[in-house]
């Protein structure tokens, strides 16, 4: 076996790196490929601002017959690399046959490159970007289709990582809530109580402009998460860019807000589960892929929605507002038969409060992924991600 760095200027290494997953999953009917356009953005300095100060590298693994059999990427994220006890980089987009020697060669290559960048540990699989995309390795439930942007892999990946020496830094819990599960009576009572309050208004975002939606989202985000787990204040430009990115696939009926004296204090933001249509386009959203996506979307194949943001301003937390959001959703989304299930974006096992909220809302943990960490100094004690709030 030999490993070769991806050359984006010439040769076939970039093509081999991008197409490698199709050989790993050729017999796996449950696999839905990531969009090649989404992955390309991660490594494009013009589209990924983290590459202005950060770094990324990719490699392809070839067998003795010169066939590509594995791939990996390594990252130095300028925003997070020096926020840990030790400088920590990342590896991701790992694909490999069930061969420990092959896995070791890929992981050794990423590790040595990160060492040369001054790193002392690597997390993986991760992404040079936000945690909601391409993050973690699947360790439980290999039968449900993956949701958009989440990793899927064979069960043996867990063994490859752990045999190499990785340890679980945190688990990522995905929750699902069926439309058949009614809101609990206590939530209904709180919803009715809030609806009687003249200072409270609950609404979706039908008829609201992108600018208005962005400002509502930004207001709740800053009131709920600033100074929490390193979350920084979101400015207007960032919020607007985020909502504009969502706009092509947004269903305004799924963007729900609660206002107090006309100030947004809570939100439940969901989007249609794109993978239920993307599974028909083979990972390429080119002009033909877009036509197929629109065709299948119009046919109504999307039956689930994915909750991507659920937040309540700090001063209103623990006062039943969370349950009121669910009850509103039940009345205006579930009862209208718009979607059948809600999948909530992952919650780390280091966040027991939010896990409890999901369980209280009747959601069940149906899928688990893990983010691993490997300390280069093998004598250094390993510590898992600290809990956000001790209970």
C-alpha cells in the first residue's frame, strides 16, 4: 500500500478522493452519499473562511494494484485548535476497508501532518466547519437512513478507531419524535396559559421576509446561548447569511417563534429532511441532480422534518416555553399532516439538560455517533468532554 497527497492542480488524486466512498458502499443500500458540492466547499478557500488562517490536507490510499482503497483529511481550525488543554487538530472524511493496517497508515499520515502543524492531539471524524455537518462516526443504529449532512459508515469503523488508540471524547445523541406522540397534558396547559397572556404571541414565519426571520433567529440565539459553551454573539450579517443559505429548502411553516412584548424569546427551527429526496440524485446536485430533486420533492417523498435549532432565552428557560413550542407544532404542523416525524439534530452527552428536555418532550434517542480524540502523548491522561451543567 502507498499513500499520496491530493494534488488539486493535476492528476487523478482529487477525483479518486471524491469518488472513494462509492467503492466502500457499493453494496450498502442504506447509504446516501454526501453532496459532492457540499464537500468541495470545505476545501475551497473562497467558500470556507476558516482556510484564511486554518489549514487542510487530503490523502488517498492505494493498494498494490494502484487502486484507490481509502482516504482521509486533516484540519487545523484556527478558532478551536488552541482552546483545548493541548493544541488539537482534526481528521475527517475517513473511508477505509476493514483492514487495520490500511486504517493505521491513513491515521498515521494525518497524525504526523498535524504534529508538523504544532498539534498535540487529533479529534475525529470532524469537519473544518460547524459540528452540524460531517461530524462523528456512527456507532449505534446502522439501519435508519442518515439525515442530511450526517456521517454514515460501516460498523467496523468503530473498531478501527479504537484499535488505533482513539477514545470517545463525547457521544452524539440523535432524537426522533413521532407525530403519533401527543404533547403531554402539562405542555398543553402551559401552551393555553401562554396563549391567554396578551404579551405572548406564537407564530410561524409565513409572510415574513428573510431579513425579519434572520433578526428573530439572531435575537433568540444571543439571548439563549451567548457565553454558553464558547458560543459568541451572532451579528446581523451572519444571521442573514445563515437564513439565505437555508432559503432554497426552507418551509416557513416550520420556523416557529414565541414573542414576549414583540421581542422573540424562543424558536423551534426545522427544515424538510433533504436526504429523503437527495437519495435519488447520487450525491451530485448539478443541473440534472437539481431537476431530480425538484421532481421527487414535488412528488411528496419528504415525510420528515429535521429540527436544527431549538432555543429559549435564558430568562424564560424552565417555564414551560419549550413545551409550548411542541404543542404549537402539534396543532399547526402535525394535525395538518405536513410531516410525519421530527428528527432533532444531535445533542452531546455532555449536555444532560438538553437531553432531559428531549426526553420530556417525548423524543427517543434512536441513533448514536461518537467524536473520538487521540492524544499524541500516550502517557497523558485522557479526559472526556466536560459536562455543560452538572445534574
